[in-house]
C-alpha cells in the first residue's frame, strides 16, 4: 500500500487555511462533480484544497501511481493550494475510528469554511461511505475533547460552517444550483487530466467501464446544460445541503433584478 502524502502548489501561499475543501472517495470524483464550482470560488479570490480518501487502486483502469500523477496534474490545472491523498483503501473505506480521525486531521489542518463531499445515496458504495465519514468528521473536528496532532503539534478544533454534497451518478433534485457558465469549459481540463480513466480514440482494446464510454463526458455536459437551464444560465452544478441554510444578508442572497 502506498503511504499517505500531500502535494502543495509551490506557486501559492504556504498558509493552509482555505475557504473550500473538497473531498472525494477516489481521484477524479471532485473534478467530475464540482470542478466548475471550485474554479468559480477561486476566481472569486478564495483558496481551495482537495483531498482524495483513496488512491483508486481497485479501479479497472490505471494504477495508483498513474492516478496520483494525474491528480497532481489536475491540482495544477485547477489551481488548488494543495491536494491530499489519505490512501484509506479503495473498496475498504469503512466507517472506523482510524479513518474518521484521518479526515478530522485534514479538516483541522485546512480549517475550511465550506466542505464539498460525495452524496449520501450513490451507485458506488465507497461514495456513500465517504459521504458519511466526511460529514461526521466535520462535526467531530469541532469537539475539543477529540485530540489530534499534525507534524507533532496538537491541532485546535475546527468545524466547517457549510457542507455541500455534490451530485454524481444518481440523478437527484438539487437544493441549490450554481451558475458555472464562466468556468465550465476550464473545468474540463481538470477532468481530462485523468487521462487513464476516460475515452480516447485508439484504445479500443481496453476494458469498458461506465466512465470511459465515448458518451460519458457528453452526458456530463448535458446535465450541466439542464441544471443551468433551471436558473437561466448556460451551465450549472447542483448540490445537496447538509443541514439548513441560514440567510443573514437577505438582499445578498436574493439580489434585486439588474
């Protein structure tokens, strides 16, 4: 098994504090499901980091080494300040203390205001397990009596304010839709960084998977078009809210027509 590691973008600041931290059960989950929203957050001047809970080593295509190389490329293309790989075990992403505490350490390290994670109901069991682990870790990370350390130093508690589940294989009605018309095109570069996973001409001898079909990426674009249409935008990404969204600045949330 490969050891957990993290990679930082050396061109960006050293501070670990981020506005948004995006978790995925496997490399490419984040880019496929909320990449355009993450780019929009970065365009708005905020810092973003990503964390892959596993190396995707049980996937049909690619190797853990290949996928980590692709994840690094995606980090650079997308502009994350860092990308963590916890290597908790593809298909072994069980709900246990050790896994929960590893995620708590990441939450406390990056101290995000907003967390993105897999949806609670999904086709892939790892996606559902990741959803529960991240959701609970975000709560427990705020408890002072749960002690964790990083690089030999005790970590202070931290609880994210907002948690959003992105949409993956299952089509669900989102609680919110983000207008990603300005970033959707660029987000495809983050997806195609994972070249081992998607369709390429001349690779007809490879095993067929759900996502390396020629139609898969076209389908993602169609969904983004459909979500965008619901809010009068060209492209949209949908999310489920974990909890209730409180409105403190009413006109900021519901701006007047221009």
